[in-house]
C-alpha cells in the first residue's frame, strides 16, 4: 500500500504539563536556538502534506509558528491521547501522524517508514526503537487513520490514558527503527541541555 505524503497531516504534540521540567511550556523551550515545537515542525514538514500543533498554553505563540494550534478537547491535561484526539478532530486528510515536541532528532524518514509498514487492513503503525534489550515501543510516534477519531474519543472518555493500550486494541503494525538515539527525549531541563551538547542533526 502506497501512502503519499499529501495524504498525511503531521501533528506536533506540545500540550503537556511538563512537570519534570518544573511546569514550563516545554514546546517553547529552545533547542539549538529554536523552540522545540518549531524545531519538530520543520523536521516533520518535508515528510507530510500539512501540519498542525497541539498546545494548551500560549496558543498565540504557537500559532505564530505558522500552523494551526489546537488545544485538548478534554480538560485537565489527560495526556498525549487527548492531543491526538484534537489532531484527529481537525484532520482533513486520510491519515494523521503524531510526534512529541521533546524528541527533536526523530528520524527524517519517520513518516515514510511508518507508511510503508502500515498493513493494507491496518489502522495504525507505531514506531519501536531497537534497544540493547530488544524493541521498545515509542507509541507517541504513530501513523493512524483519521477514521479512528470516534474510537479514540470513546477510549479517553472511558478513563483510559495509555497510548500503547489504545494501539493494542486496534490493528497496529510495529515498525522498528535501529537508531535508538533518534528517540532520545528531553523530559528535564538537564536532558534538554545535554541535547545541546550532543545534537544529532
């Protein structure tokens, strides 16, 4: 099955509380002089047909990055699934791909690899990084059919929050990436500082 990039909307997730960063707005923290959310947008831009952001604070700052920015539809920061739901609600293409703002070195062929791995009757393709102890799920890096919107809405409103569990309940393909450093994320300010010292462009 061939999925052209014009059929895919890219969503950068920047709507979390960033509690391990002291509650700062993570997407607006800088990586190599650029806000993390903007950096992710530019890395994703060549891979998709259109772009959008999910954010719950400082929406004007995010919209100034030149793409639509949508808040969660569900209050109290229920997690990345809520951001995915916001993306699906506003997605006008058959597919949505999601990436978190705090993992700036994600693969430049992420979308193509996920699209190639999506089975003909599949609903999602999820990234796995090849670690020393085996493949590790990276469930926020996923390509999904836009038709999953109602199912995801019901899943979240039932009280569920785990991205991996949602994928497990659907026909989801694993796509393994053999460079685990590409999925190094910045959960703390120290981890973000380390990425400035050892950037992987």
